C-alpha cells in the first residue's frame, strides 16, 4: 500500500469502534511458514492523538514497552493485543519495533527497494566484468567480506522477478513523485532498467553462442518460475527469456518442477515438459534460468549424451563451470570470462 493509506483509513476504522494498526509482513515465497513462526523482526505501526512521550525503541531490543507507541489509549491497547499474537516470537528474542503508521508502511517497500538495488548493483558490475575480463563471482566474494556490505543478494545473473520487488520499486518511485520528491528515488528507475536488461543479456548470450542465430534451433530452458521452491511465474525473468527466444525463431522447450501450468496459462505458445531429460533431448543449447537444485546438480557428461549441441548458458552462475567445460561444453556465465 502507498505510504499515507493508513492515515486516510484510520478515521473510517475508528468509526466502527476499532483502531487501525499497520503490521507489515516480511514473508519470502517458499519460506512463509518459517518466516511466520520465526520472523527476523516485528513491526507495529500505530497512531496516537499525542506525540510520543518516550524515546523510540532500541532496534536491538526484543520487547519494547507498550507505552513507547505514543503514550496511551488505543495505541497502547493495540500494541498489547499484538504482543499476545507474537508472544512466542518475542520470547525467542525477535526484535519488536513500534513506529508511527507512515514508517511502518515504508518498511516493506524500503527493504525490497534496497534488496533490488543490491541485486542490480552486482548485475551492473557483471556488465563491466564482461568487457574487462573480470569474474563477477569472485568480485562479489571479495566485497561481500566487508561487513558493511555482506555477501547476501550479491549473485549476478538474469535478475529478480516475482510479485514483490519489481512492483515495490515501481510503486515507491511513483509515490515519491506524488509526494513531490521524485528525485529522491530516481535511481530506482535505473535499478529497474538494469534488471530488465539482464534478460536481454541472457538471450544475447544464447544467440552469440549459436553463431548469431537461434532460428530453427532447439533451446532447452531450465526453469520458468522467478525463483526455486515456488510455482510463481509473475514477472519471471526465466519465462521472459523463454518467450524472447521463441520470438527469435527458436524451438523452445521449457521445463520446471512446479511452474509449468502457471507458465502455460500465460504463454501457451511455448512447448513445456515436466521431464528434464525430454527438454534436453537433441537440444542445441541449454539455458539455466531458475536455480532449482535438480538443475544445479545435473551431470554434464550425462547431459552431453542426450543433447545435440554443446552450449550451456548459466543464467544464475550456479553450475560447476570447470566440470561442464571438462565434459566438452561451451560454458557461458553472467559476468564471467
């Protein structure tokens, strides 16, 4: 929801005798149950009639007093109710922060915008690494040892998708413009552009590896969901790559452990098979675009026996490059020499 929504709704909610609290969720697809039971933080957004009478809660505290919400009344009661809901997590040491409504509304979009920025940053460095002859995976390892940066979300590849990150960075950018501060988040437009450009790059690598044309060539696309352990194909880079290759005249056969039916509903023009071996059979090129464990663990020697060509494009930089090359494959990674 755009920041400011809670403030507009609060009077309507209060008219019913209830009060409004903004409690953002931070659930990852494929890990929702785990994230509900053991969240990494809990945020309550409450409003009060008077300014806060005590300091903001210490972010390292696992249980701030209910009074830190803003002083009294409905806010304190709302915090007490939510404390009962999250009692087990709070007792286990989960940080609990009480904020105003607007801050709570911004937490989720700000977190997603930061993660999207981190992913697009390393993908931008992958573009530089390709022309400079550097290896972006080693670069990510090196800068990831800096405690201020960290290694998480520094994996170069085909980019992010799904129903959260793309939507949130566009939504928060649009809201900033509505609030008259569009210049503050203008950089997120470039984050989005870098992300979309990665899909084009994967397609370009396949075309280059097949001597400049994929027309009439069979391309096995491994994965259609935007991430493993999910059947979600919303704004999926993997599915977008498959569609683009099909548009260039390739015979695309896509496979995925969970996402085929959702993908077929959106793009019935593609050929799908639940069997990885069938997708690989007589393929001129293999493109890994969703890092399912089954694809990461493929035996390159066995794949070579059923495929026609010897080109593998690793859109996630998760395959064992040396093993594939030793098996006779032309291995092409993202931002790797």
